[in-house]
């Protein structure tokens, strides 16, 4: 139960902030947002506020912001439709019923001759006395069919009516907010737990290891190795790692005194790569400093970003196989392991996942945010948009391929963890 709760909270938060980025910048550009959804599949909760329906859906895997003018959003009133219209005191249509099963003292029934729900906002038709009448339509008019209400979207409130820059920012804001969330989590981690100093202090010495045999103890602060000054743990680690079987002279500080130890790292091998090890464990001292916590958040965000790009590069060049990828099952199992190590590691894991989600969405692949940004870039260069049907087909194919990849990755996860 603890793992399930941690997974839902972490993944839900990542999706929420991703979609919040899309939502806020769409609203900033004046785009009507019809729905803000967390999760996919059937709706289990819904609440309408303003012009937006906020929903939580059954499957906690993703989410979306549905903007006016996207995909099959537009509604047309074709000639011959019979509709019922509710007029306000200025004879402007505020509600349009698309079926006849409605009673209202002020309703006017029309057989539609012409209508424009986006630009000129009017409806013409024949009333019950066969007279051709015309009514203006309110910018906030609502279409009602079988009890379902949909607010019309004038063309200036639609996604595709906005500039390339506004549309691109509305899409880019999703991944951007994932990076911002990761930075905030890491800053909070630095504030609440403390910021690692990365000083080369020995936390624990393994029995019978080269360091213990030479006399090194927990709490020793390494100052030099072979005459080179050591300021960070990474420098100590690199010196040992890169010198398997080679004698190293350590200068350490213990209780204010400098001591020297000659230590020869053991030689270990992994995947054909030899490396050194002296048998010490590191745990960085922590300091509480809000300013350093901000720097820590920025440094870790950059470090995780470069790490993920490096892994992607290895995947593209074939150094890593598709088996290295993890889907929802793999992420769930990893979350289970991390949750056992406490809240601090869980926060760190959430930040890493948030950066990973942001980067994955920025990849220039169809159906992803990066794919849409690629089309915006082409539009900016050409001076006109790519044909909507062609772009839609590319994204559709992309979705199919991503679903196939997800099935393959999930099956690999299931085999890895359950068989």
C-alpha cells in the first residue's frame, strides 16, 4: 500500500505540473481550455469551473489539457438542423439546444439555414411560422445536446488562431514545468535535509579492505592523494577508481593531525573494465544553508539532465539496448525500492523522474510535445502551417508506434520482475 500511494502521489504530481504548464500558458495566450484531466480513461470525478472541466480519470498514467480548436473540437450547425434557441433580453442567442426534447418559456425553434459559431457568430433559419430570421450569437453561448453542454469557441479563442510563438510556448510549458518542479523538489530537499558538502570524509571502513588494513578509520578527512590536493569526494573516488593495483599515498586529517597511509586499491572488473576499490563508504556531511540549497537544486537539476541525455545518446548509438528502458511497471518497482530508503531518497527520485518526463516529452517525435514543436518550427520557416490533415496523420502514426513501444517495454518489465 505504501508503494502504491507513493507511486500515485509522485506520478500524479509530475503529470499535474506538466499539464499545469500547458494550462497556464494556454490561458495566458487567450486559448479556451475545455478540459484539464489527470489520468486517462473513464472519468471518476469532474468539476466545471468557469469554462474548463477539471477531471480525474481512472488510469493514473498521463493526463491532458484539451484546448479549443484542436483535433475534432469544432461544432457546426448544418442546414436543415432543427434547434431550439434561448435568447437574452437583447435577442442574442445564449443557449442552443441541438435536440427538440426541451421545454422553456422563451425558447425559439429554428430550422437552420446558415450559421457561423466561430467568426461572425450568427444563426439564420426558418421559425415555426416559416419566416427567415437571423440572431446574433453570444461569445459565451452554450450548445446543449442530450444534457451535455459545450461552450462555443470564437476563432480568437482557438489554439490554431494564435501566433506560432504563443502556440509553441503553450506546448513547451509542459516539459518546462517538469524541470521547474524538479528544481523546487531538490531545493526543498536541500532546505529540509541539508546540502551535501561533498567533503572527502570517510563514513565507514570495510573490514579487511585495503583502507582498513592500512589503518584508515571512519571520520578521516582525506587531504591529498599522491601529492594532489583532494577537496571533493568525487576526486577521491576518481583517484581510486582509475588506479587499480597501483600504490597510492593518502594524507588524511584525524583529530587535527595529518597522517599518511600507503594504500593499494584492489583490482575489480565489470564488463571488461578494470577499476580500483579500497573498501570505504561515503556519506557527505550536510549543512543547512538556504542559499546553498538553491545552488544545490540548480546543480542537481543540471546533473540529472546531462545524465539522462548521456543515457539517451548511448541508446541511440546502440551502447544500450531497448531492454534498458522501463515503463510504468519498471518505474513502480523502482519506486518500491526507493521508498524503502526513506522520504529523502523518494524526493530525489521524484525530481529525477520529473526531469526524465520533461526530456522525453521534448524529443522531436510525433505525438510528443517535441514533435509538435518541430512542426511549429517548420511553420515558422515556411511562413505557413503544415497541412493539418498531414500533421494529424503523422501524430496518429506516432501514437500507434509509441503504444507499441510501451507494450514491448511493459512486457520486458513484467518478465524482468515477475518471471
